[in-house]
């Protein structure tokens, strides 16, 4: 059904809905234009995202704030890397320290610096990062979505944001373009590939959420364990409970948001990095500066030759040196690529590498201290400042992962892959900073349970490692597709990238999976639950959408319902919410059947989240009128990006009615329906002509309108001025109005109509001038009518459909739909609460769907 809708849906709908299509050949300057339902296509279009050139002052300010949000997790890794790496049997040979340090240096260089900071950050989705942002980026270049609310025409949509433009100076080779088309064809036409891509994305999302439980546990527990240095009488039980207490406080303050955290704790993390870097320099000078030989990669070979299987197993501890990179990528939305690269290269990298080198120098002299290498290598005079800063930095590092989990869940919910939860925007400046109370409670409870159950950083480290390396491996696979489809990089460079990173990450993954029963099962179990929740929700969401799409109400059926003798029109405006973008939902006849009355003005409103971070408010709403026009039925699509905040009910209605009035004006004024029935310029945006017409053209149109309005007031009973007399105010365009008939097609949006048909812009003004004064008065009256109905009251109508499996479905499908999905739906946030609809203005319509 989805394929049929995409491939031939336009023709089928043309025969069913004549209000969207016009008879006769549609030609524009000799070129035939295919007729299509523009509301359907425009609903998936995003406006241009404008980004001003970032100055150095802003870059430096953002670079400073990066320390408070992004680097807490990576910066606190020296607390536990050596103790986790050498947890089995300790240090067998002092040269093993050189091998491990060399592994740390080159792993940090390869994965964190090269892959994430200088490659992955470029693959941002208009400023947003993370695995789901990569999936959204691919969705904007190929129809990989499993939800059939797009059609084949969506492939024409390419984001206009600067982050996705390929360099205009370089002409891409035809082979690269053909390869990109082949990848696009494979993604769009192979259902197994699309399902695999979706499953990989939600697996990475589930791992990030699991990591948000493990990062606070291991970071805070490692920092608190330093108390044993000054208080040897403390036992493990007491350290664990102190950690739990700090975790409770950490999750309790999440509701205040990361905006304040970034400003408050950037100096703390900066002091922490200066401290560990300075201690590293001290240890190098005091113990063994010769460990800097580890920058020679030959010590890696020697390490594996000497230790064999033990060296391979120890990679599970080495990979903890680059934990937090996934949070760095996912939290990109609050910063810029240049600010991250600057602060990372000049601040984080030197401090962290000096800390690892200093601990290695200390352990060369005192290998028995490997279990508590960080605090043992810290000078006694700096112990208490180090402990306090370690606790603070651990909390900040945990904050970064928790914020990353919130942003990821918010994104996945907007794309229909997560049950509805309450999303609180904690910052007026950064729309991507959110807080989710339900998820915060579950994450906090899980972190406390993991801490109480594991009681040791080694066990949590094994679990933590699986999350890190799996997310990195999935990111590598998605980046490979981005390189082929979006960037169109030379295939040999793509092969090198995939081979190097996929092979090395697979080695790390095999190492952590070896200790699966020693803690690795924890994130796998948590991720399996999260994947089940996301998979069930998305599966039923897609099936329900297809069910409604197959049963859309035909125009003939709508006319029958509206012509029924027992149908009453109630004063006011009704907003009928539906997920369906393609037409009238099947629950509408059900409403008429049960309650034979509808409002004087009725709009079928679809809230649609596009695979872009933000949609400009001026391009939020798209409208089409349902025929016949006298019934005042409209279809509306309200488009949001996955980072956009949903408006509350009052503001939403105010904006919607305002844009509807613009639409009524534009569709009559630019369409000239009465003056020339063959001409139609349906406008989906406010002042669409003004955006593309030149200043002179807009001035001429205003003058023509002014003349017409003066005629309306002074000579109301007389016929309108002749067209030629009005056109004296537009002397430079008179010749171009002659012998021209323009057929504007529904395929073109107003912006395209006026920008791509520059020569016809003056023709549009002629059409506006030709309108009679009575028609202008009629347009104004229709606008005032809508405003009066709004003043009488607005009612929100929600279709609460109950979804059940068909009687002859398989047992698995019945379990998924009738029990698992039903449980999630009953316990998630209700639709009217998500839309902030007052209960006094709410009307629910129930209907049962068998899928």
C-alpha cells in the first residue's frame, strides 16, 4: 500500500479530489507541469535555515561553555582507566605501561580527535548531532522512513541549510553521483535495508540511554572512592551509599536544565583539566619522563606480543579513555563545530594526555598502586582540592550524558519512535535543552540500582564499555552511508574510513563481549527493553497510519456528509486533530454519525515533525480548502522540527487563525478564482508573493490594491475601473500582461511559483488588479467571518483510536498490539496533555481500528 501510494498515489487522488486539480493542459511558458497535491508534498518541505557567520568572539564564548557541558565525562576518564585495564593480575611487566599508554594515546587520537571532532561533527543535521540526527540527515536525502507520510516527490526536497551544501567550487565526478543515486535507490526500495537502518538507529539510541545510567554510577563512584586515601576506615558499603546519595541529588537537580550548568561549571571543569594536566607534568618530572616513548606505536605491538590474550582482554579498559565522545557529538546542538574543535584541541587533549602519561610515570615506579592510580599519584598537598574537583567534574560529566539521553528521547519521540512523555524546555535560548521527568526518574533509579548491585567500578566499566563501542560502531556505519549519499566522497576514501574504524572498533567490541557475564549483560538487557519499547511503539504507529491512509474519506463522501439534512453547524471554530496528512481521516464520519453537528469553521489539523531541527514559524502552517468552499472545511499541516517546542493551545490557535486568514486572502487574491477560473495560486505561506517578488513589483501591486480599495469606498455602485486604467500605475509592465494565460499547478509551492516563474510575477499583479471591488470586499468579509467564529470559541477534537490486532492475526502480533502497545499507551502521556489543551475545550472521539 505504501509503495502504491508513493508511486501512483498522485494520479489516483486526482480522480478522487477535483478540488486539487484542474482540467486542461497545464503549461508554463511551454513547459508541462505535473499535477500533484501540494499540501501532501509541502508538508515534508523545510524552509531555509539561515545561519549567520560565526565571529571569533562568539566562538571563544562557546568554546569556554563547552568545558561545562561536553568535557566532564572525557575529562574524568583518568580516574579509572588504569585500574580497569590492569584489574586482572596487576602490572606483569613495567613496559606494559608503555604499551597501554601508547594504546590510550592512539585510541584517543583515532576515535576521539579524527573520527568525532574532525569527521563526525561535519555530519551534523543542521547543527544537531547524534545517531538519530544522522538518521534524520539520511531521511532528508532518501525516503528511508518507515512511516508512509511522504511520497515520491519528497526526493525533490533537499535541505537549504548551509551544513548540507556541497562545495559549489568542486564539480563532483559523475561516478560519485551515480553511486549516490544507487545508494539512494537501495535505501528507498529495499525494505530490509530500511528496517536494518532503523533497528541500528534505535539500538544506538537505547545504548545511549543505558549509558546515561552507567556514566553517573562509574564517575561518581570512582571519585568518592578517593575518600579511602584519607579515611581508611571507610568500607565499600559506606562508599557505595555515599555515591547513591550524590546520585539522588544529581538527578533531583536535572529539572533546572543544562543551560545554567554550562555557565556555572565551565570554570570547574577548566580548573579540573588544569589540575590533572599539572599533576601529570609533576609526575613526569618526578618519576619517569621516559614514558613519553609511548608515542612510538611499536610499544603497542610489543604489548600484545608479550601479553597475548590478556592484552586483548585489557582493551575493555583502554576504551574507557574515549568515553563521552558520543555525548560530545549528541550535544552539538548547543555549540558550534569550530568552538568544539578549538576548545578540544587547545584545552582537553593536552590536559588528558598529560594526566595519562603522568600516571604511567608514577606506576613505573610504584606498580602495586595500580588499583588506585589516580589518587595515589596526586601530591598529598593537592589531595582535597583534587577530590572536590573530581566529584564536581564527575557530576558534570554525568550531566552531559543525562542531557544527551533527554535530547535523544525527545528526538525519537518527535519521529514517532518513542511513547509520549512530558518534555520540559529548560532554556529559552537553546531549544534543544530539555528535561523529561519520567525518564529522569527511571534513569536515576537505574543508576542507583546498578551502583548498589555492582559495588565496583570494574564491573560498571565492563558494562560502560559495551555501550561506548557499540554506539561508535553504529556511528561508523551511518557515517559511511552519509559519505556515499550526502557528501559523495571518493569511494576509496570511504573504503579506508570504513575499514579502519569498523575493524578497530570490532576488535574493541570483541574484547568487551568477552567479559559479557562480568557486567556486559547490564547494558544489553537495558537496551533490549528500550528497543522493545521503541520497536513496538513505532510498529503500531506505522500500522495505524497505514490503516487510516487506506480508509481516507473521499470528496464525494464528504459532500454527502455535509449535505445531510440532520447536520447542524455549531458557532465557533473546531480543530480536528489527526496524524493523517494525506486526506480526511476515517474517524470524521464516525463523529458525524454519533454527533450530527460540526462547527461553522472546521480544520483538520496534522502535527508533523520534519527530519530537521527547526522550522521557521513563518513557514509553520500549510492550508488547503476542502470542496465545496461554502462549507468552510480546511486541511492544515502544522510543521515542527524535532528540536522545536510545541506551542500551547492559546498561542497555537492564534497563530493558526492568523495564517488561515492570510491563506484565504492569498488563495483569492493571487488565484483570481472569480476573474479567471482557470487560474489558481493556492498559497500555503503568509505573504508568499512578497518573499520573491522584487521591490518594484510589490510597490506596483500595493498601488493597484490602493486604487481598487479607493474605488470600493467611493464608487461602490459603479463598475470597477478598466484594467488598462489601473495599469497606468504599473507602466513598466504593461506589455507583459498581454495574451498570457497562466496555469499555476498544485505541485508548486508559492515560493517556487514566484521565484521560478519570474516573468509571471507581473502577470500575478495583473490578476490581482483585475479582481472586482466586490470580490475584494468578499475576501475581507470572509476573513472577518473566521475571526468572529474564533471569538465565539474554539473546540479541540481528538480522535482517540483504540488499536487491536485482527482476529486471525498471529499470536506474536496479538501480544505486541493488544498487550504490549496497549500497556504503553495507557501509561504514557495523553495527547491533550502533550498539546496543552484545556479540558474545558476538549472533545474526544473514540474509534476502534483492527490492524
